C-alpha cells in the first residue's frame, strides 16, 4: 500500500469510528423504545439478536440523516460505519437491559 493510501485509510477509519459513535448515540433511544416491551421475556443471547435486527433500520435512517446524500466516504467505509454503529447501539441497549431491575422477570425453563 502506498504511503498516501495508508494515510487516507487511517483518516477514513478514524472518521468512521467518530461517525459511528455519533450515529449510535442518536439512535439509542429510538432502538430502546422499539425493543423495551418484549426484551425482558428473552435471555441475553436472544435479546442481543433481537436488538441487532431492530436496530438495523434505525441505524440506516440515522446514517442518511448524518451523512446526507453527498459524503466523500468510500462505500467500504460507509459499511464499516454502519456495522460499528449497530454494534455500539446493541451494546448500549443491552447495558440498559442488564442494569434494569426487570431482568429477573423471565422464568427459567
């Protein structure tokens, strides 16, 4: 990889990380409102998958708002931003889920 390409790549990765944090922060409440009614009836692994699926549309919409139509990021970087933002939202929602008092509601099978 040429030096200039390496510098550009590093710049894009840092920018992607910052954008992902912003997008996740802006999406957390909306994702939580979508999953909070039924998440307490799930175990942790099931809840993680459910949150991940429900967060996808929210992240996509938030990315359009944040990045707009004209962004100068390569498509592979946009994909990285989406994945990082989705994983961060899942983490934030699961932290809320685990720290709430209702986690003991599920009866073991």
